[in-house]
């Protein structure tokens, strides 16, 4: 039985030591384009480098992703550097199943800003939203097996590697393998102490 929560607003603080997270706004096009059109960013994603039109469509979707009300909804948050106000990436939280209270996390950080712990820092906020605001039971993260940075972020977030699916998908002209990570609500609260 799904636990009922008031999903009309988030109570988790969206600010961390170095970052704050906020919903996307129309003015975010240039920042979004700069990484969605970057070959290094899309190497292990399902989609290829995006044109201006494709980024405009992606931004429209992100503008609508302000809350999760039901299955299939996506919460989409831009990651901003406190110090400069620069948009350096984004996170999504996607409710896969209302019945199983299971959501999936996804993330991108611009290559100019990678390796500084930003994905891990912002990821903790997303997990807190998932468990403490939405009351989800389980959050998963999936990545191509060669995407070492992504797998590392999922592990640093305290997620357990549960599967290594070998050549389970045909992507970008080759068989790709998938690592599946997950964390449960009780594990999140136990880790918090
Ligand atoms: C995955 C991604 C979001 C990580 O962002 P980030 O801000 O650099 O992440 P963090 O700094 O929090 O952590 C990255 C970790 O991966 C490690 N890492 C990154 N690239 C690596 C590589 N090629 N080999 C080994 N380790 C690597 C870093 O050393 C760091 O671990 P550490 O703290 O133990 O040193 C970023 O690389 C990205 O946007 N990639 C392209 C989009 C993508 O693949 N998203 C994930 C889809 S599943």
C-alpha cells in the first residue's frame, strides 16, 4: 500500500554548501545547450548530441517538471553554483511506479565542472527529496557499465550495486551493458543515523 504524502510542495532545503537546486526557467537555454550538445556528455546516454531545436524541446519538458504528482512524472532540477550563479548541470527524479513507490535518479554535470563532487552533493538532495518529501520506498540508478564516473557517483550516494546486465541493450550501434544500483528508504534513514 503506497504511503500517502502531500506532494504539493518540497520541504527539503535545496541549498548545499556549494550548490543550490531550482526548477528550470526559460533563460536556461544557453547553459542547457552547452552540455546537451557536448559529445563527452552524451557518450553513455541514450540520446546523441542535441541541436538547438532538440535542446529547446528538452527545456520545455524540464520547465514542466516541477513536481511529482503521479506515476511517470519527472522532477527536474537545475544545479547552480552558489558562488557564481552558473548552471552547471541537472538532476531528474522519475517516479517509475506508484504502487512500488520506486523512482529513478539521473544526472549530468558539465565537463568543465566535473570531478569536484557536485553530482554527489546534488544527488544527496535528490535522495532526500525522494525519501523525506515523497516517501518513496526505493530509488534506483542505472548506467552503462563503462560509465565509471556515473557508477562512482551512485556508489558514493550509498546505493548498492544490484546487477550487471551484460549486453542487454543495443545502443548507438553496439551492445551495451548496464549496472543497476538501488537504495531503500530504510537504508537512507539508517545512513543518516
Ligand atoms: C557522471 C557525472 C554526472 C559525474 O559528475 P561529477 O560532478 O564529476 O561527479 P563527482 O565529482 O561527484 O564524482 C565523480 C566520481 O567519479 C570519478 N570518476 C570520474 N570519471 C572517472 C573515470 N573516467 N574513471 C574513474 N573514475 C572516474 C571521480 O574521481 C569521482 O570519484 P571520487 O570522488 O572517488 O574521486 C558526469 O561525469 C557527467 O555528467 N557525465 C556525463 C553524463 C552522464 O553520463 N550522466 C550519467 C548518466 S547514467
